[in-house]
């Protein structure tokens, strides 16, 4: 309703239902796209979190980078695989073009919305969506080529 009143307040009242429907539809699509991408990365990184670490406050990257506790000791091979996968993810994120990397990290790691990200990057919301989409596709393809399935 706020988007409707801010952006289209000067329009005739008979156009409001159609505009509201379109705004609502776009917001839902944005939320579903963001959820899909976030779920993809969460699923990928959740394999690094142990069963007793399913607390929502834990960041999988922090878990990977930290030293394992005695009670959660993994095999050396599993620790090596985790470290190798984390390094591959970090390398691929670093290889992204700067604007794609910036948009990807703001949207999916910092959980900023499209408008906040666009304001921080000094570009349009459409550019943010494009950068995020391209970054996600590039990362998925690069990780798949390395044998890391999402």
C-alpha cells in the first residue's frame, strides 16, 4: 500500500486496483526469487553444519572457518573437504566482476533488499537484479564445474 501511495498517489482512483495488484505481484515475485537463491546457498552451506549446530544464529562460513570442538571432531578427510569447498566458494566469489560481487554479497549475505542495495551501489533496482542473477548463475556454473553440486 505504501508503494502505491508513494509512487502513484496522483493517479485516478479507478487505476488503484490494477496498480496495487501489479505492485503486490512484483513484490511476491521478488521475495520468491530472493528466497530461491538464498535457499540454494543455504542448502549448499548447510552440509557443513553438524546436526547439533542447526541453531539459526550460526553462520555456516563461521563454522567452516572455526576450529572444531573435541565433541564434534570430524575425520581429517571431512575437514579437508570442508576447507577445500569453502576455499573454492571464496575463490569463485572473488572472481566475480566487482559490481556482481558487491550486489551478490549485499543481497544474499547482508540480506539487504533490492532498494537498499541499489541505493548503496548507486544504481537502479533493475541493475541490482541483473547483477545478482548473473553472479548466481556464474557461481553455480563455476562450482558445478569443480564438482560442487548445489
